[in-house]
């Protein structure tokens, strides 16, 4: 059963490389998805400039973390820069 970690990382780090902090977990399997999220830490990282990927942005929004996206309204995956 897959369980994904929601992590904060530098955009220059490799996808499976070092990360700064784990802010939650996401389990998409089952009748309903299961998310454990430290909302306060997510809000903090966004307030200091963190940009979530499109997938992470969806998870954060569904769990009550409000934020604005990139200036053009797009989300850029860390590995596509």
C-alpha cells in the first residue's frame, strides 16, 4: 500500500534527495484518502516562499491550507526548472 510523505525540499535537490522537513503523509488508497498534515508548518513554509507542486497544492487546498500560486497561476514541479 503506497503512503507518500509531504516534504519541504530545495528545488535544486533531486526528487529522492535530501529534504528539509516532513510536514505530513498522504495515503490515496481506500474508500477515502487519508492525509495527516501539520497545517501550521505548511502555512509557515508557504509564507516564506515555498512553492508546492501541483499534486501537493491540491492536497493542501483540500485540507484547508489557503495560498496563492505562482504569479501566472501555474505550479512548477521542482524537477522541471
